[in-house]
């Protein structure tokens, strides 16, 4: 599927992606056009990567993380207008329609693969803690910075380096 078809599916009313966006930004649906605009800009800047992610069948996972980063990042352009603290969308999106069961299985298999690779990866206690805060508790780098009194750049680099090692183990 090419990037234009992917973007059309994202904005199609009633699509799984439309439901995910609605769930995440509810009750501020008035900000939906801006969020979609930011996502489209990001995806168009990375056409080949997005098409590859879609082809490898983990686009929903990537899409959710993209939205999460747009909504929860202190540095995203979307952040200027909205701040959302509802993290239940990852569980909720799975229940949207019955015909998504196969995609749920694929999603869970990807998560299992990541968890196995993570468990095999050598990491320091600090990297382990930052991974947990960022990926498992869905905190932004700025939130971690405030809570742990650690510069957000240090958190970013720790998560990034560990993520690269986890990917190598996959």
C-alpha cells in the first residue's frame, strides 16, 4: 500500500485509525484535524519507512506510538494545543471491532518478540529503569525528568541506545 492510500485510510471516518484517534483525544475532538495534520506531515517526511512498516504488518503499533509521541511529547508541535493523560487507548483500541482479532494477534506476537529480545539484551539498572518509565508506563522524557530529576536528554539517549540493542537482538 502506498503512502497516499495509508493516509486516506487514517482519515476515513469509521476506520480503525479514526477510532484510535477518537479514543486518544476524547473529549477534545475539536483538535483532531490538527493531530491528523501532524501525523500526515510526519508520515510524508518518511514515506519509505511508513510503507515498509505497513508492508511488515506492524503499522497499527507504529501508528499508536506516533500518536502517543505527538500527544505526550513536550516538544511536538501538537503539544502547543493539547495535553492528554489517558493511557488506556492501547487496551481500548483492541476492542473496537471483531474483524480486528487477527491484527490483535499479530500485534501481540510483535510485543512478545520485543519482550524476548529485551530480556536477552544486556542493560544497566538505569537503562532498565528508563525503559520501564518510557515504554511500560508511557511517560514522556520530560515527565521522567521531573519525577527523577534527570536531564531529559540523558533519558532520551539511554532509551535510544537500549532500543537499538533490543532491535539487534530481534
